[in-house]
């Protein structure tokens, strides 16, 4: 699966995704989301970093969770890319 954009992400009080829109359907989180950080090789991005933003190029916030729409339930792996506050789906398994 290629990564797909997620829109309308609403976060809970702990900063975890509580709901989001994917493929024109609203999904509500049905499990406790698990967060971790993926790291890339810093030297691949060194020339792209603006002062104070280097960490956002090296570390990417990732989430694993179950979420359901009225029609479907999936296990998602989400990527939260900063700067820009972009959310993407890396994996969606029914």
C-alpha cells in the first residue's frame, strides 16, 4: 500500500488520534493508540534542515491503532510528519 493522506485528525487530551477521515469515511479510534518514533539517517537530510527544525526531519511520530467507521474496522499505522502537521496512512489492515 502506498501512503495515503488522512484529513480531519482530531487528537485526544494526550495528543493521540481520536478520529480522522480516510477515503471519505470518518474513523473513530477503538483501541488505545501506541506511539513511537521512527528515525531516518540525519546526514541524508542535513542540507534540508532550517535552523531549529532538524529534529522534525530526523524523527517521525508514528501511531498504531484500531479504528472503525460505520462500515469497516481497520488496524492502522499512521505517520505524523512535521513540520506541516501532515498525517498519512502507511498501513491499513482489515
